[in-house]
C-alpha cells in the first residue's frame, strides 16, 4: 500500500475527527453539524482514495474497492444530513419521512462497518503478503 506523507496523514486524521464531531453534534441538533461532518468526510475519503495498492493480490484489490464504496457512503451520509435539516429535495412529506428523514444514520453505520472490516482484512492480508516475501 502506498503510504501517505505527514501532511496527508494529518488531513486524514483531522477528517476522521471532524466526522465524529459532526455526527455527534448532529444528534444534538447543532446547525453547523452537517458542514463539519461533510468537511471531515471529504478530507477522510479523499486521503483514503490517494492510498493505492499496486501489488498482485486480488483479495486486497477487492477489499480496496469495498473501502472506496464505504468512502462513497460516508459522503452520501453527509448529503442525507443536509436533507435531514429541510426537504430541499422537493419530495412530498410522506416520501420524505419514509426515505430521507434520519436515514443518514443507517448509511453512516453501514459505511463504518465496511470501513472496519476492510481495514482489518487489508492489514492482515498485507502482513500475510509480507511474510511470503
């Protein structure tokens, strides 16, 4: 895996921290919470997308694609946080309540579970690959 430099690692960690703060503050109905979360999600996802794997393992490549899907779900959760504030999508009230209202939590949970799984598996696969060499 291509490692991030010091500046990129700082953005990555700050993005993760902002995501946690934004998600927690959104539960407390802080008005700026979606902005904080989206800023963190953009930093986190963009830095994670910069990490590349150029090795021969098909398993790690598959896990990287799953990780990129979880990054996309983090960004979708941010959009749904904004949609949770007001019905800017133009949906009728019943459709809005069924498909949008507070669904960012489910999207965030799925993304976090995928992120945990792929991070653990990629680490174990990389250590297994380094032992073969």
